[in-house]
C-alpha cells in the first residue's frame, strides 16, 4: 500500500492485557517474582504496574479459558489522536471498537482494533494517574522493574508488517538479513530506544514476549539470584546474557501460562533523525548472544496466541517462505540452512 491514511502519534507501549488460566498463580508470579505493584484487583482481573510509571497499570491479567494476548495498549500524544487511530484503521477496512469509558479500569476513551495482521491493538490517551514509586526505597524489591519497555510480535508477512508499522511512525533500528536481502527480523521504535516492538517472521499472529526494563545490568543478575534463592529456577528459560542485537543485557522467564517475560537493560539512544539502521548477517551467531551462549529451542518455536475483539483465538497464518531455501523459526531469525 502506497497511500496510507493519516496515522496517530504514538508515544509508547502503555500496557499489555493477558488472558491467564489461573489468576492466583499468575498473581504470585507477577508480584512475588517480578515485584510488580497491584494497583487494582477484582474477582477476575488484576492490574499491575512497574516502579517508574505513573499510569494506572502496565499489565492487566484477566481470568479466561485459554492463555492468550488480549491487547497491546499504545498510548498516543493527545485525546485527538484516538480519533486519528480510529479513522486510520477504518480507512484500512479493519474492525474497530470505541469505548469512551475505556475497555479496562484506569483507561478512558480508547479504540480497539484488529490490525491487518491479526494483532489486537488499543490506542488511548486518558489514563488514571498513580504515584511513581521511585522514591519508595522501603518498598523496592530486588530488582525493581522500572517500566514496560517493549513487546515482540511474530508475523507471517514481515515485509508488509514493516510497511504498515512504518506508516504508523515506527523507525527501524536493527534488522537481520541474509546475502539475498531477505529480512528475518526487525527492531522498530517510536521512542528513543532500540525498539518499542520487534517483528520476527513466522506463523502468526503470535506474541513472543513482553519486556520490562531494569535500571542497571546487575539487576538482571539480582533477579536471577532471587529466583534461585526461591528455588524457582525452572522459571528461567534463557540467560542471563547480553544480546548482540540491541546490546542489552537480558533474562527470559516463563510465567505460569507460558507467557515469556524479558528483563532488559543497557540498550542505546536512537533519537537522532539520521540514526543508522544496523544490519546483522543471519549467519552471525553473536546477534543472539554476544558471549556465544547457546539458545534453547523453545525460545525459537514457542509463542503465545492472540485473541480478536470478541475474545476468540485468531487463526494462525503460515509464513510464506517459498523463495527461501531455509527453515526459519523464532524471534531473531534462527536458521537451519541447507548444506550447513
């Protein structure tokens, strides 16, 4: 598509809504392991936030029959931008729903859409404010998750999804390619970090992970030590380590429903208008882990389903990779190349 409609001005990813199958187990993980703060709680829904944020929540956990992503909530720059978001998706022929009172507690006027690739997005500006916790040192856990940093999406048509997000104002910071120019994964941003979301090619739509930032790299190790001390090391899927892509320190955990949570820190500033895009060769193993640590295959071939605006699982679309002599899986272009 060449003539995109006028896009809303997206500020950042505001929250993620997850459908969980055992609310009590999920509550224990997000509060006792990740030390997120509960800001509101009902019989079937829990709202949580990280240390640095002042909005009502970063995560919504909602009891349901099957674990799935219910929504990525993108905050826009003003109330008028919600109107632009609704008009943008209506012009694309996507299904939209608008609620002046919001779809979840703590959020005002919002529009939810099923985007062209099956992902449920929400756009909002109005939100209840809560006190920042940055000076409540008596309450800080080890470590403190300071903010929701980014999400990671698996999509069957990477090139088309990149074009669509480009129309929404996202810029590419890093990507993985091969000698033929095939793109396997890309990191895109609207803020001045490496990515607010990243895209990997594969059957989709699927949620690969959500990521929380910590203040310093030792916090990643602190959390790993805490999990070990609690004898919960089975929650760790991958890491600690340092990515080549993004330069960040990382630790990947799995929650009780298998949702993948990344603990993330030490990427870099991308706010200059001429910020260059870094291209990684798909054969360069340091893109995955700078130190060469092996990556478990579950990280490449397991991801979470997403639901539509009615709460039904979105059917998966197979990736069209007929032009490639490669099998690609997962969130950074894991490859099995013929002849290697």
